[in-house]
């Protein structure tokens, strides 16, 4: 098999013959060298052409990875809240619906935040329940309209 055909686009060198001398060609701009394309092996034989590498696979996000990120963020917030409470241990007097008590200021602010979160969760749960009840009615009306 001709080895030179695998590595070059030029024909094999020919043996000089005693024919007429070739006519001089005018000088041309040099061609830019093209890289030799890679050779891909197949079951049938070799096919010249570029071998394209597959792009690296992107790792997809999963619910577990989202939960892991949420846990990390929650741990950082908990540590920051603990530092806040420990730095604000000055006692404060509070009155709530006729009850009078003394709490460290950091604890009082933390309890106020927890109560706010619970109120938000209750209102959000009520809204979700309301939307879920309304969805089947809307679907039923849309079917009747069609």
C-alpha cells in the first residue's frame, strides 16, 4: 500500500522521463498549509476527516443537589443567628397581651422572626390550598367552553 497517500494530499513522485522539459510557471502566492486531517478508523476501513470530540457532559441539577445547597445555606444562616443572639444578651423587658417578662434582646428578635415566618407559612399554605381548589373548576369550565 502506498504510505505517502495516508499522510499527504499530493500525488506520489513520478519517475523522470525523457520527454520535453516542463514550461516554467509564473510565481504564485504560496498556499497556506492545511493541517492533515485526522484519520478515523471504522469497521469498513479508514475514512479521512476531522475527528470531532464530544462536548463534556454537563452535570444536571437534581432535587438532592438543591436540598444539599439549601441545607448549607440554612446552616450558615443558623450560625449567623447564633452569633447575633450571643452578642445581644442584654436583658429587655417585654409585655405581650398583659404578660410581662424579661428576655435577652437577641432571643426576643429571634422569636419575632420565627413568628413572622410562621405567619407567612400559614398565609402561603392557605393560598396554595385556594389555588388547588380553583384549578379543577377552571379546567371543567374550559372543557365545557370547547
